[in-house]
């Protein structure tokens, strides 16, 4: 159905811009039929925090489920934008081959790292009670959240997981923001915006709103730069509509509290291992367009002994484009799915076949 709509409606939409609204609405409708809200039957970790927040709703992640064919679920955590439900639009069919997909979308008017970890713990335990061990998949900032979660999670939680996927991970503030005055390699647009947000006085509401608004325009520009000179199909247009909706409706406080969560991440320079299970670290070939020189996370790619210390059963891979004129930038899952999907598919197939081979 979706392929037929794309085949016949897209050429018409190019000649008649008014049809873009019809195409986008149709794609959204098809998607909403597949992805539905989900609530674990038991939520002890989340409910234990109920009295701690003045407004639990403002910092509560929205959880969604998309039914898959197998019994190997995936839990998806997106970056600053887009939402988890949009971040892997072109990887959904691949993930559904193995099991249902669970998405954690960040709240619009706040963020609590503590509550996020509680919700994730409850979801993992809920799936284990169903006899299923999920794969955790994080993109950019979402990958950093997962690593932070695993650093403090119990051994019991670790044992409930099948694997870990980190796509263009941002594991600490030093990946995106250097000390003031360091300009080697140029200052990135996102770096400049995040530095100003971190420096603003949270009591200065006008100043906070101004700096978050600058960051909002930065994310608009990053998406448009990725879309430049590309044919946008109905799914691209629908994603664009939803991404811009997230940017428009995320409050200054919501954006600010996500940046504060990033500031609390521990740099991956040492300490105990993060996760002993199967791990795939996928870095884009042009991460340097977003990550700063000296990024600790990019340093893991160059220091495999340190990477293996943190992720003993881990693998690092660089995602590259076959077209030298179109290198893969940071977390470009939407525009470079043809580069990411073979890597993801190979690792997932091997991961989910391992129990069978072990039995043989």
C-alpha cells in the first residue's frame, strides 16, 4: 500500500505542491496505525519516583510499541531530535523481522534522566517477564543516555539484555563542546549553540529562551542541509513534518534539561566496563562535522584496547558512502539508510543466530 502511494502520488506532488499535504497526512496515518502507545503492566521503578516531582507528566517519556514478527525486541532511544519514533523510519522493517520495536520519546516540557532510567528499567523487566531479552539501540544523545543507564544499572538488568547498538554515539559533553578558547579545526554550529546554553543562567528565562531558540534554528538548518539536493519521498516529507513539529513544541526548559543530562554523562576514558554483552558501535565517516577535535568518543575508535575495556564483547565499524561526493554525516539514518542498513542487518542476523549456533 505504502509503495503504491509513493509511486503514484510523489510525481503528482512535485507538479502540484498542494498534494504534499495529502501525501504527508497519508504517510502519517499509515504509520500511526502501526505504532501505538504502550504501558508496562508493572512499573515499580517509575512509581517509586512519583512523589519526587511536582509534575511527573512534564518529565515522563512517552512509550510506544510497533509489533514485529519475532521474539527479539528492540528498544529505541533517539537523539535530541527527531523522536525515537522518527529516528529509525527507514530501519523499522529491518528491526521488525526479529521482534517488536519499543520507542521512548522524550517529553516536550522537561526531562529527568532519573525518571528515564526508571522507565527503561521497568520496560526491560516487563519484556523479560514475557520471556524476551531486548536489544538497546541508541542514536547520538540517546546512545549516551543508554551508556549512562548501563553504568549504574544492576547486574540483574544487564543480564536481561541481548545486546547494545550505539549509532553515532555522543557519550559526553566533550564530544560536542570544547573548553572556551579552543578553536582548532573551526567552531561547529552546534558546538557554539550548546556552549551558550550551558553558560546561561537558568533563572534568566528570557536568556534561556533566546539560546534554546538559536539551537532550535541550528537543528532546522542541519536537517535542511541533509535534505539538500535529494529527492524527498512521502516518508521523508512526513518525517520532516514531524521533526519540525518536535522542534516547535519542545519548550526552552525541555531543551535545556536535555542539555543538562548530557553534561552529567561521564567521559569514556576509563573505569569499569559499561556492558559485557554483544555491542556494535557504528560511527559515520564524517562524524567530525558535528563532533569536535579530541572527542573522547571518537578516540575510542582509535584506541581499541580502551574500547574493549569498556565493551569487552564490542565491535566498532565506520559507515561510509559509496559516493565520495556524499559522505555519511553524524547519525544520518534518514538520508543514508542504504549505508547503515547492511551493517545493522549483518550484526542483528549474527546476534540473533548465535543461540542457534551454540545449540548446534
